[in-house]
């Protein structure tokens, strides 16, 4: 543990710590562009120059490891002049098109100019070098070479993380330019990360392009629902509209990355949403309000149990539901309906694509959670057979998908059930075939936890209120159960999670607080 | 005067192995193969052989930097010779290729390296061909390849042609280029002696440095040291260009007076003109005024007057030459050759060019000189490799020593010599 003195602060840091990271520990910001914690060290932007006592030259903080007794200054006159000087050089050919640049508001050049620059330009506008603008280089990415500061983060990302190497720097000196090889666009499933690693507006997202100024966006910490990996994300929204998601660093799950599929998952929160609780009879829709719809569903369930027996009702749970929701769905089926007909499936249409980086074949965020909570997927096909055999009179379905069935198969199957209640957030074959539609909140509109493929329990937070008249699934389940006499008095997802921790061994000792921002591993994760 | 390298360079056949051997070639290699590695390195240390590429680092000490481990070592020969004004390694390779090959074999034996690469400047097509022919001859005679002269020592030597980048004369970008990568300098540490070519411990030596080695082995390090000045053993090949009566490459003892080089050996300034300036050691070394050139041409003496003997390329500038235009030509070069990796050099060299060109073209602005000097401060010492220094040193020295000429250009908004500077790479 070398002891160092940084700006007069005495510090003890682990062996091999760089000056930049030591400073971070001391709460001292050292500006940098080419350094990225998850990529190799380039040491080329020269923004992180610091003064080290007895060293003849300024040193790059990103590449210099501290040694015992090192005395470092990050704010001396010499350092300030050097950093401002580098920033000035970085900006001389910059097109200054911030008013039409998507990066504006979260741009490394803007931020550091305000902190370390504020210099008057000494460079003539007419001498600026112009490069190619708005190039579609494939994947989710647009490239504007004029805005590029050649930090090479994107080049390193593609060579070190995806190992696909589509981008390179060509030409020399101030004509250097990043680009793809002719006719060979970006070709991997992680292109969206390039817009994140780019500290300036050179690589921007085609999807987010010109949609919204970033300062109008709010963010909430969420979990990607695109597959069982459970990548940690920040969800960016304005009012009740989602605009984009960005990966949130979690070394145990997704490092600093996410895939291109997950990045577009947010669109489901904006499109084809179910907004109003609806009862449907003989082809006509009624929207009598939540109380009536929940009462009707509860009544149908109870009526069927009473008249036809517990084997005539069924509940299809969803691996898209949270642990809290699944826990109460199980209890609803077990304790209120006392039916053996509770199952779920993680199957999806088509083959589940997977790779060895992040993408999992299981396209559901909480299959593991469902299993850890004792809900089986083994009985799913048997349940479908019961439905097809017209043995089920009342069916309660959660989620937006019914396994790998296509729309026609869903419609045919559900036509065999006299009363189908669907709890879901989006329109589809299920909601069209339902007799009762109970619109539920998306992941961005509710609170809960998912358990990823490896058994990591992770929390997601609500960014905004559910669209239209939708409600969190938890409220719907509690509503139905209480109509059936459950007498549950859970106040929120955290209190339900308390119930999980109390009775479900894998979750023992956990609370929403202890999960924190990066989650905890379920105790039976290793052998479940 | 005793010559180390060029004694037989007048003989056209010296480049063939037969003549080279008749004139005493490859005797040193035989002798070296009978010595221990430490004894060879000691001899080179005693010789005070300083690297001839430009930095002047003592060769024997450099060889001692290899880590004491079992990893295969690589010997790389820097034949990139890209520094403007320098053309002496080219002479060795075309006139005495076996001197270099013999030096390589001895050095590789001392370093226990079995792989060796000559990284030669891409434009040196003729020299690469001569080297390849000479290497084939050396293999055929058993001076290269397996079990050299029955010693049990193996060495393979390959010529690798560069692709035309000045920066690839810097040893780490040379190594990247040799590996087939973009010619960008590497961050140090690790230094090439620890992690170099193909991740292996690597020594990079200049052509002339290694060509000196056979003579040192034959005649002894002390004898070599005594040829030169203090701390600067042996002779140097000095390439003199510009306005002198007899430009060319001269082999002279280290520490020869620079004024003598120009006036005695090269016959003085052409057509009796007056001397205006001398760039003493390749384009990046600080320029000297006429009154400064009475100095010993060795590393310490040149450093004392704030310049350097660098790569041994002396550029002689006569009266009537526009110093602004010369700086413009140099800045054009550096702006073209910056590899573009580090921000200060990538953007700064281009800015240098922009400002110096406008001054020369009568569009200089008040404050341009101070702006250039401030830019020097913001660039020099702020980059991975010394290219920003190489560009900054001429700027600083030209502006310091010929400031009035720059001021006149700006004041009169024209070049007093009537020159117009055309930038080659707009």
C-alpha cells in the first residue's frame, strides 16, 4: 500500500493504482478523454497531465502508477496551463455545432471547457479542417468525424470488447479520422455502446438522433428486461415517454455495456400500450373502472372454483414479472384459489440468440426468480393441454407473451376458455382474446426486483407514473386477492420483498436497501 | 586519421562478401564468437560508443537493460533514417552492407538474440535490395543462420521495409510498424528492452552504431574511444548538405570542430557567400547562428550551447535565405508526419504550419510570434514520443535567434526575400 500525497492530501492506495484512480479515491477530478475504466490505457489525449515531484516532465495520470512517497499536484499552475493548452488544441478544428449536436449537455468538450478551459479562441475559423459529417456507419451509430477528438475509445472497444475491429483510424496528423473499412459497416450486437464510450458528439445513436435535448431528460436506475442477463441500465425519460436507455456500470453483471437489442427494449413502454381496464363481452368493450374490473375478475375466479372446482381455474405467471409480483401470484394461486394450475414458460418465439458476452438465450428478465419462488415451468405444456381440452373455465394470464405461440395459436387456444383475464402492459393476441384486460405498468413505471440467470437479485426503480390508467401489477394482484378475502396489507414492493425474505430461503436477509444499486446473489444461486 | 567505417567505401566491390572478407571482414565475428557475452558488452562500454541515431545513448549500457530472464530477445536495427538532412546510414547500407551485418551478428551474439530485423525506410529500395543480397551471401557463408561458424549460435536476419512514416524512426512506433500495426509510438513504460517487438525484450540500435561494432571487437574498445572526444568514442558519419562547396558524407572523429567541418572539410560556403545559419544535427535540432559554430561536434559540447549533434545531418544556410520560409518548409514536414496519436502534436504541428505559412505569405498577425512560442510550451514534453519536441525545437530556436526577420515579415506584410511559401499538404 503505497502512501502518496496528492494536492497535500495524504493517501494510502493499493499497489498498482494509477494516479488518476488514486485521485478519484481522494475525490479529486482529473480530466480525461481517452481513459475509460473498462478499456486498455491509450495515454494519448494528454488531458490528464499532472505534476509529480522530481519528475522532469508532466506525467499522464491514467498511465502512471503511484509509488510510495510520490508527491502529486493536479492543480498547480503548470498543470492548469498544460490542461488548458491541450483542450485548446483539441478544440481548434471543432465545428462548434453544439446547437444541432445530440451530445450537447453531456459532452466532454463542453464540460471540460467550462471547468478547465474558458479560453478565448486563438484559432481562425477559416483555418478549420473539415471532415465528413453524418456518416451512417452501420449498427445504431452515426459518425461525425469533425467532432471526433481521436481518443480511440471506440477503436479499443471494438478490438477489446466485441473483438470485431470495424473502426480504425486512418490518415495522419490533423487529417486523422476514424472510420469503417470501405463497404464493411459495424457488424456486432453491441454498437450502441460506441455512443456511450464516445466522450464527444462524434458517435451518436441513430435511434436517439434529434429526438430530445438531453437536459430535458430525467433518469432512473433500472434493469434491462430484454433477456435473463439483467444488464443494469439508466432509463432516460421525459414526462411519461421513454427516450433511451444507457448501460449502468455493474462489474458483476454487465461491466459498462449492454446489447443493441436491449437498447431498443424501451420502445415497448411507448408503443401499443394498454391504458384502460376493460371488460369485453360479445364483441363490445366496457371500461367501468378498476374496481369493477377487479371485482369481475375475482368474481369469475371464485365462481369457477365454487362451481367447477379448483382444477377449473388456472394462472399463467410471467417471467417478465418481478419477484414481488411472482411471489404474490403464487400465493394467490396457492392460498386463495388453491389451484394446482400455476405455471409459466420462458419460451419465446424463434430461437433465443445468445453469445458469450452478455446476450442470453432466455429473453425474460426473471425466469430464475420464478423458479426460485417455486413456480414451475415444467407444468406449462400440461396446462396448455388442459386449456385446449376445455377443462379450464377461468384463466388469469400475466405478461405480454404466451410462450412461443403465434397470434393465431393464442386466439385459437384462448377461445376454448369462457373467461380470460389478462394482466399486461401492451396490446397483442393475448389482450385481444381477453374478456378482462387489466393494464399494468412497465418496468420504468414500477418498483421491484428481478433475479437474473445467475441468481443475482437486482432492484429497479420507477421513473414515472404508469401511462394512462395502467397500474403496477402488484396492485392488481393484491386487489384480486383481497377481493377473494386475502386481507393483505402490503404497502409497497419493498414490504412484499420483506415477505419474500421472511419465507423464501434464497432471499433470506435481503431487503430493497441491502440490494443497493448493484444487487445481491440469491443464496441458492449456485445450486438452484 | 584512422577511419572506422568508410576506408573501403570507394571500392565498388566492397559490398560483396568476397571483397569484404579479403579486406578483413568477418574476422571480428570469429573473434567475438570466442568471447563471452559480457566481454563483448564490456568492450563496447569501453569504446564509449554512443547511439548514432540521434539520442546518443551509450550503446553498451543500453544492451545491459535486457532483463535477466529466459525470454527470447529481439535485435532490431533502425534503418529508417527519416530525419531531414540525414543521409549517412544509407551510405553504409549501400557501400558496406556487410559491416552492418557483421555488427548485427556480433551484437546479437552478445545479447543472445536469435531474431533480428532491419527496419529500413520504405523509400530505400536500392539499399534494401543490396542488404538482401548481402544477407543471402552471409547465410551462404555461414555468418548467419544456424550454428554460425560452428559456434552453436543461431541468428536469423530479416529486412523489413517501412511504409513511409517519419515517426517510425522512433523505436516504439518502429516496433509497432514491424509488427504490422499502425506506426504509433507506444506509451513507456514498459520500455522495449522489457516488452518490445512481438512482446519480447528488444534492443533497437541505429545502423551506424552497429556498423562500428566489428572495428571495436577487432581493435579494442579503448582504441575506439581514443579516436573521439571525451565520452564520445570513435568517428561519426556526418552528412553535410546545403550551401557548401563539397556537400556529402564525411567520416570524422567525434568532437571535430563544427566550423572546421564546414570550412575545412566541406570547402566552406559555396560561391564565397556568407554563412547565415546552421542546423547542426538533423532538422529537429535547434538552429545555430554563425558565431555559435566554433564548437566541438559531440553530444556534450553541442548540448552546452543548447543544440545537438543529433543524427549527424548538418544543414548549411547561406545569407540571402529567408529563415521564415525555411521554418515553413520544416513545419510542413512535421505537420505532415505527426502520427496523430497525441492531441498536442496532432493539432499543434498543423497550427505551427498555419501560422508560419501566413507569416511568410505576408499575412502574419501581431502576436503570432508569441502565439508560436506559447504553442511550443503547450506541446513540448506533453506527448508520448518526442515528435512534438522535434517540431518545437526549430520553432523556438528560429524565433529566438532570427526573431527580427519574423517581425519584419509581420510588420511589412511581405517576405523581404520575395519568396512565397507553398504548403505542400494543404
